């Protein structure tokens, strides 16, 4: 992961090196040294915090569970990033995700830096009492490095508003008399959370796709039709009145994205496939997404994966293997599960013309390069799944002001902020040969570099 991070930074800096408008005060040897400094600063985290949480289990055993909190860069503000509860968590993964948070916040003008956390466990293997204790221990071990003006954790894979409520309560007890509402975001509304926060990432993922392939393309059809950019041609060829959509992952992000696609008034989508950890459900005529959402809410988030459960749900679908979804013959793939879902092993089987990264890094670097060469549009995580951190920022603001917005206001503010980013990025993307991901990286690195230079961090 560290090599991948260095590559992203170096490629972006190389693209900026001949731009006379970028850091114009730096020339000659001073410019070369500044670029070397930027490469070192942006490709490495400021700090890596690691602990082994001592957790007594209900069966009488005591275990030590590895936990991480990574601070990548705080040039724009306090560190910000989720706490992942998953057995695959490791230091390299958390470092890479903290780096991506730095770029994501810079891209969308969110005044936070990049951070990330993780605990190595499968939450399904622990009781509620044990998860409560693990959440509190995480705060106890990292209490000195988190806080409303230092580092603001949020939910991630395997965690949610329940865990954030527990963590905020523990922070409050450890830091009596200090401001605590902004110490964690993604909390329940009763505990100072924001309306719309749970749905924010999924809604943002679908909005990014819809705005790019419908609103933006419709408004710029004439200029796109004369472009030699292969991605512009793909955008124009996409049948926006009858897109077949498949959604991988049916948690907070995937289920909301699927429901948004199903209900979209401006596009006649058919959500023909969805999947989770157990199964892929497929119906070429379109799935009943509201019924699947209702079923999952009553079955610990799981989709129906037997014929009896399908009858219970009232949904007509063909049961396929979990991993079959990504290679189905569809127009749009929304990836809202885990990392590395499209990789060397399956990249040549991908039939979708548009891929939307609802999860973090679901397409490997090798697969990304291969699919871009085929003219497949990949809307990257840094652009598409920022809804969570944007509404976390709104939550943080509401906690400071103790004034709260309606859900409609929150979603409207979210869409407006994402639209501003898209209107800045898309014209360049459709007019030059760089893939969308690289355009986003270059823009983020440019903003971060300028701030670091103005803060005197390059000498």
C-alpha cells in the first residue's frame, strides 16, 4: 500500500511540474526541492498509533485485539476518518485509507485532514456487551490523540451509530467538562448526530453517477460529441433511459444506492442484481428493492439467500453465487462492499461500461489501468463516496452551534457541495486523456501542496 501511495503522489506531482500556474513563486532549484519535499510529506503519514486492546470475553477468557489510529495529514484541519471493525484490518490498509481521506477532503473542500482507524475483529462473533467494551477500550487507548479539534472518528465497515454513541459517551466520561459532541460523527440523532448521515454516502454515490451521466452530459452534449476523449464517447453512448444497474454490497451504502437507483425519476434504471456476503440476487426485469430493504432490516442486514426466504420477502429473483455479480452483463456496477473486488483475476470479464466506487478502493490498480484503456468510466471512491465525510462535517458544525438542520436541508447541502466538485472536475476529465481518478488525485495534490507551501511546510 505504501508503494501505491507514493505512486499516486509522484504521478500527480509529475503532472503538475510543468504547470506554470502551480506554485509560480518557486522556480529552478527551489522548485525541485519543494517537489521533493511534497513527495515525502504527502506519501507518508504524520503518525501511526497502534495498540492491543485488552478485552475480557463473556466466556471468561481475556484476548488482545490489535487496533489502529492513523493520522496522515492535517494541513486542512483536524484528522477525520472512520473506525473499521473487520477481521482483515491491518496497518497498511489503515495507512492507505487515511491517505485517501486526506485527498478526499481536499477534493471536496472539507476542512479536515485525513485519518483512519481499525480494529481487527469480526463483529458478528462478539456479543453486544463485548462490542460495547471494545468500543470503550478503543477510546481509552487513543483518548490522547482524538477529540473535536484533533481527530474525529466516524463509522466505517462493521461499525455504525451504535458504536459511535458508545465511543462518544466514553470520551465524555474520560474528558469531563470538555466539548464532546464533535468528538465523533455518525452518531444517532438523539446523541447529536445529523439527520441524513446514515444515508449520506449511498445518496452521494448515486447522485455522483446520476449528475455525471445525466445532468452534466445532457448539458454538454454538443462539446462532448466533438471530443476525442474515449470516456466522453462512452458517456454519450450510454443508454441513459434504460440502464441496467448491479449493486455489490447491501449495507448502508449499497442498499441506499440501490434504492436511489430504483426510485430515480430522471433515469429509467432497472436494478437487476444486488449482492451481499452470502448471495447475488438477479432478475433481468428488475428487482423489488424496497422489499429487499425491508427484508434485510428484519434479518440483521442480510438479503434472502434461500428459496424459502425469497418467498418470505415476496421478491422474484434468481439466486446466484455472491461473486458472480461483478461479471454480469449490466451497464452500471456500483461497488459498495470491500477493497479489491475487481482485480487481475476478473477484470477481463467485466461487461459494465460504468463502474461507481461506493466502497474504498474496490478496483485494484492493475484492473483500473486495464479498464481505463477499454474506455470504461470509473467514478472513483475519492469522488463518489464522499457523502459520509461531507455530512459528518455538517454534523460536526451542528454540534458546535447546537443548531440542527432538517434532513431535507442536509441532503440539499450535500448535493450542492458534491455538484461544485463535479462541475470543477468533469470538464477537464472529458477534455484530456487522464482517467477521472487521476484528475481527482491531481486536483487534491495541487490544493494540498499549495496549502503546505503557504503554511511554510516545504522548508
